[in-house]
C-alpha cells in the first residue's frame, strides 16, 4: 500500500482535534465509521452545522430540532435524544478545550447495516452520531464573494425536498465544481423555473432601495440564519420580503449577501462578471452583519 502523503490543513490547529463517534471521543485519524454504515452505502444521513462563540452555541435548539425533523422524515430508528446530542457536543468541546471560533458538524446516519444495500430494513444497530469540531473562524465578514450561476438546478420537492437537511449533496457539489473551475468562491443555483434558489452552500439575500429580498424556500434549505434575519428584520428597522427573484434582479441589485452558520453574513461583490452595486460591502449589508452579531449575543446558548 502506498504511503499516505503529508497534506496541508487549512488550519494547522485542527491536526490533533478529537472527534465524537457513537459514544467514543477519538483522535482525528481514528475517527471512522463502518463500511456498512448508511452514510457510506447511500449517503443516508442528516447533518447540522453549529458555531461556538465564547462558550455559546448559536441557535442550538433550532439546529437540533431540524436534525430531529430530518431524521423523522427519513424514518430513522434508534435516534438519540436532543439532550444526548447536546451532551455529546459538550463532552467533545471539553475534550478539545474549545471555547470560541469553532465550527461543528453534526452528522446522524441511519446507522450500520447487516449487509450492503439501500434497504433500511438492514439497519438493525440504531443511528450513528458524529460530532466533528474544528477551529474555523468566519472568513467572509470583510471579504466579498465572487460567484457564478450554475447550470445545475436546485432540487425541488418533486424529487428530493431540500427541507430535509440530508448528506446527499451531489447536487450542490456539482455546482461547487463549476465554481472551482471558474476560479470563484461559489455558485448561484436556480430552481426549475429559473428563479434564484440559493448558492451551493448558503442562502441568498438581495438589497434594492433599502429593502431585503430573499427567494421563497421552495427549492432551497430554509436556513436557520436566513429565517432568523427575515423574521426579525423589522425589529432592526429593515423590511424583508420573500419573492421569486430573477437573474436580472440579482445583477441589478444594490447589494447582495449570503447567509449561513459557517460563513455568517458574507457580502457578494460580483456574479457572472457583473459587479453588484458598487462592488463593496454596502450599508444595508453592514447593518445586517451588526444585526447578526447582536442576535448571536442574544440567542447563543451557554453550554461551557
């Protein structure tokens, strides 16, 4: 067997992290699941991304509720309780001595099978829970994104409902591959009718004449950060409207930004070679970033 080569990690601090896998907290290189696990056999798993800010996890209960809802839709059995997942998170963070600037990926799979195949009746061991924490600070607060529009359309509920936060991400990955070949940060994905849906990994907001606009969540994940900003905008003196948005409206927006747990509020400076607004972080985007930081302080759950 060929000797594995030394790779360069985006953050060298993550070389010695410890990962929770089904009740055990093990070093990074020992964090493994069975080849019979459903995530290997068919991408049959659900996930959440969490952020830790000074000992607080932002919108923890909302994330755990979505995890449980996704597992319910997929008829998982032997699902751990919210309290059990929360304790696994706390134990993993303590084992890593992590307190701030941490992103965690929770993965819940249907579990190990007794034989290979896609039939859930072969899953007789219960679910597999993984807590993967990494030192990963937000990088786009002051750096504008460049995007392209992907030819890959976002799934709609006729095929695979994007409201299930599942690990079958090839749809998004194909769009990200396009972005990589184009030398940009990400890809805008459209729905089956040609309206904006989301990027390959984040939700989208446009700004026009001081108002926020975001696509209907019919063919995209209604992200927790997206929903929170949309629902609380009025409390901060902003108007947020859901509507079908065309590519033309995107190109001619005064400002544009994306939202997500990992990337927070990231301004978009260019799409398909078109400069958005004046190509800088606009005043409304800056206000939303400040709003987000305020919500983090108010809605973070202290766990450490």
